[in-house]
């Protein structure tokens, strides 16, 4: 029987649709997830959903274990019939107007060519490939080419030093490196190939280097090892069969800083990761055919993986890849580019907003932002002042702001408002998405109810969760699941208000969030103590107006080495060259000793307070082995 318009229920509001999702999930999680899985194209559709356990004994994160699919097929081939001639990647170079559009058909051809080239080099399923590239389309091409043949990519941010690159290559044993002659950032050249050559001196596993020509500056090419992408691509076909992958086969490794030791290789797999980024991209940004989505993150970070490349492309959306910086050639760069390209959805980090906000509204107002309809933030807590500026000046009061809380480990956004469905509050990431079960616990692990503040955990797995630390499954379990047994611990502190809204307060471990980038204090410390004149170092976060947190280093010099401004500069440069510019300390204080407990542990609580200039309430430090250094540290910090 045909129904008339009158019989049809009224169209449901976004809030009702969201409530319905939560309800369907609660009623039958497996049915809900298998239904969600339909948004991807599988060569074998899964019959099983969540089989994860956070408990010691049968610990493991497993989703859709009998499903089979290919990520590059999902991001490319399945869009060809409907939107082969629509833009997939809109490239915007360092110089304004250096633009290039790749349609889905173009991108498909390039990915197939690169897949054929790297397959020809003997790379296959399960092999690791390290990418050290600028934000050029070839970075996305290389990621998707790896996915096409089942190789595991490990993208290393182009701002990292040769040493950091070498460490990441060594850890996962990559056989192939894909890099470029040079990068360009804010008009300056970044010597990527030269850095790579330096790194490779210590990396015996690398057999070949594929080099993309970006600037055209001549670089030395090692015969038998190095080959040019623009030459190799001419010799291969532009089609390549996608390798069928199990849902739990690895997709990529991405290194991230933890509270201890060297960076961890966070491993994400094929089915769950792609489903989570495809789903959250759609739910939070909902980009349609008339949209142009711009996430300003670099592919060297997880945000670039999930919301520059995989999330948008899995949805057939048009995504901007920006190879520049927000303040070049001037402070209007973001807004001039938004206006010129016709960006409708813009996603960036609070640190960029704070830096631009203080330069004045005129940089924004000079450009026509009438096409913008949705704004997002990620990477760190956004202060209400920056939120309000974003809303009023950039969004002209018209654009919802989606503040997305998530981590490298979570694959995609977990706590965030769904536009038009979730009322926002400036500074809060609001409420968990369907399938996300946050819990706040106290230091002893006791569950906290209602409006409260505590340590943020997740009680259940979600498809986009990381599966392991590359090469060290035990470290994965120890790092995330033993602090509060049976729960995933995020490392973040968080407040929940009377409406159940979540307010992330920042890291509670020894990780600092510098301009939205994670730095382990231990990494900076080990770089400092590797300097010939340094005996000991302790690093903590300090409040920083633009970066959110800055790096504050307490340094004990070797006996007979005098402190000086020159040495301070030298140490900064040293850390830059050891790790990369993002790790460069904002403050260095030379100390006569570090406050230590009788068992020899540095008392960081005190160092943090001094760096925060909050010394009225230091608590009891009389039990220190050397309490006499504390007043000296305080006095010198003010000098
Ligand atoms: C995506 C990403 C993760 C850490 C995370 C938290 C902080 C990220 C946030 C946020 C408050 C937000 N963080 N988004 N804090 N509000 N919307 O940034 O991943 O580099 O691994 O950093 O960043 O402290 O634990 P990652």
C-alpha cells in the first residue's frame, strides 16, 4: 500500500537521529556495528563485530575479524563511477595560489602507479615503508599506495631531525623510504633528502629510496639505492589490483611520544580504523558534494592521517592539503586561502587560533568567508576566549564549532559535539559519540559519579582503537591497561559538569602538549643529557600564551662548566638538531641540583609548580634528600 505524505512521520531532527543511534547501539551492539560496517565496501562482509577484551589473560583489541577489504579501494575505486571527475585532493602550496587539483580519477591513477612502482621494488604485504615527505599530494598517494598492496606505512613528520627519523626507521625495520628533494615551509627550504641521507647511515634495513621532486634543487642520488618518482612512474601502468586484507591486518604505524622512553609505534589496522574515521568524519563534518573540507594538520600527525586523508576520501569528499604555515606570507593566509578556494568546513588547532587572534581581526575581515559553514578544533583544550573569537570573527556567529577530543591511540574523534544535535559550551568537547564510554576515576581507580573531576578512562573498545605498540605488545598492555585494570587509561585529566559534559584539563602524565603536539619530557631530557656539558636535566611543561604549553628545562651542568646565555642558546640548538624544532625548550634554567627524594627520584611536582610560577603552595618538601635547592630554584626562576 502506497503511503501518502500525511501518513509519513515528521522528519526527525539531528538530535533525534543521534539519540536513535545511541538507543540502537544500547539495544544490540553487534547488530549496530555490523550495520555501520555497511558504509564500507568489503570483499568479504564481516559477521562478527567487537571481540575485544581489556582484561589480563585474554587481552586483545579485535573487530570484524572475519571481514576482508582494502582501504585504497574504499577511498578511491568505489567513488570512480559517481565522482571520478570530482576533486579528491585540492593542493595548496607554500606560496599562495600554488594550487593543483587531483580528481578521484587522477588520484586513483597516481596511487596505482606508485603501488606498481613499490611492488616492483619487492615491497609486499606486511612490509614497512617509511614516509618522510612535505604536505604534497604524493604523501597521500604514498599512503594509499602502501594500503593498496598491503604494505604498512609509517609517516615521519618532515620537521623531525635525521636522528628521530633514523630511530623510527630502525624500530619498525622499514625496507623502503619515500622522501622528497626538499620541503618548503614559510618560504624556507627543508633539506629532506639530505636529512634522509644522514639518517640512513644508521639504517641498514632500508634497501631503496624513492624520491619525489618538490623544489627541483639538485640532490645527490646514490646509485642502486635512490630513484626518482617522476621517472619511475612513467614505466608502470596506472591500474593495480587492490590486495584483499583482513580487517585486522595492519594499515599503519605512527610514532607518538609517551611518558617514558622512546616514542611508541602506535599500530592501527584496516577495518576498524577505516570504519571509525569514515564514520566520525561523516557524523561530525558531513561533507557533501558542495563542500570543500580543510584540515590544516600535517600528515605527519594522526589528525593528518584520519582527517586529511582517510576520513574524507573514504567519504568521497574533497580535501585540502596545505603545504604552508598560518603566518606566511602574512597572518591572513588561512582566511585568504579559505576565500580563494571556497572552503566550507575548516578544522584547525587552538594554538593556531591563539596566534592569529592576537594579530587582530583585520586579517580575517579582509576576506570573504561567507562559504564557511562549519568549524572544528583538535589537539588541545581550547580556551573560551579563543573559542569565542573563532565563533564570532571567523564563523561570523553562523558556524557550529566542533571541538574534537581524541588521541593518536584512538584513531579518530571520541568526544565531540554532533553539529545541530549537541548544544556546545565554549571549551568543552561536550559528549561521547555513540560507542564511546568514558569513565572518570580517582587516583586509586575508584569510579566517580556525576559532576566531578578525575582521570579519563574508556570502559569499552571502539573500532578505531590502536591494536598494539609495534614490536612490543606487552608495553601496549602495561602502558594503557594496568593503571586502572580493565579500563583504557587516556593519560588525560578531565572534569564532568552537571550536564554530563566533558572538559579535558590536560595530560596528567609526563607528556607535554606543545602547540597541539605531544612531547615526552623524557625524550627532551635524554637529548639534553646527551650534550657534552650537561650532567642532568629535568623537563616539565609551563603555561604558554600561544603554544598552550611550553617546554621548561632545568639543567645541571658538569662541574666547572659555567652557565651562560651562549650555552643556553647552544642547548636549544642541540635539542632542535637531536629531535626537531618542536622540541626546542622555551626556558632553560641552570640549577645547582635537582630536587630529589631519598630514593633518588626527581620531584617533578615541585619543578612544575616553579615553572608555573605557583610557589605559594609547594606542599611538604622537607623529606627531600636536598631540600635546600628548592629556595634557590625559586629565586633563580624569577631572576
Ligand atoms: C588528535 C591528537 C592527544 C592528546 C590528548 C589530549 C590532547 C587532543 C583535544 C585535546 C582537549 C581536545 N587533546 N584533542 N585536549 N581538547 N579537543 O591531538 O592526538 O597528538 O595523540 O594528542 O592531545 O591531551 O591526550 P595526539
